[in-house]
């Protein structure tokens, strides 16, 4: 039996041609009913695409893997299930070796507990470093979705 919770996935970056657009739509449609419309609207409006729906444990493993394989940045956030798991998020962008996990509030924004802040302080991290880390995890850090040709130009 699953634990379905509201999950938001924000995706952006360059898509190399119409076939890549179709592939993203297919990957997202496995989890989100309006994938086709939302991807096409994001491309037309010049923004990142945002999907929302309930997902089992807030997971979208095939969509996450698709994004990493195609160099698309993403942020996936989920709400808490009382007594089971806390709200959280994972984000990835080209250049990161693997997705980064952060605690999140119920709105999908990164946050830190006092204990986590003390651990950062004990590790010698400055407030500037911690804030930069959290700034990388916000959904607005995901770039717009764009269509590029084989050479990478829009």
C-alpha cells in the first residue's frame, strides 16, 4: 500500500528538438495527466514546466532519471505524511554528480532545522555558504525550458 502525497516537479533547460519534447512529455505523462499541455505552454511562455499531482511517497524515479539523462534541471518537492515521513525536496542540475536532498516546508521551499544549522556551523560553514546551498534548492533556480537545435542554439 502506497503513501500518496502532493508532489510538485519543476523542470527546465534545453530540449534538443521536437523528439526531445515528445520524450519529455512521455516521461512526465507516466506521473502527470496534463504533461503535454504543460510542456507546450512552458515552451511557448519561456518558463520552466511545473507538474503537480499526488505521487507514491512523492517519488517520480523515471522522470528524475530522464531529466538527468537529458541534462534537464529539476526540483521535486513533496509534502509530509504525518507519522510516516517529513516534507522534503530533491534537486539536480547539470554539473551535480547526484541529486541533492534538502528538508522542505509544506510549500516545497528548502528549510533547515536548528540541529542542521548547528551541524553546518560545527563543520565550519558560514551563513553565506548555507544560504547559497538553500538558494540552489528553490524551484525558481530551475531555468526555463527551451527548444534548441542540434548545435545547442535556440
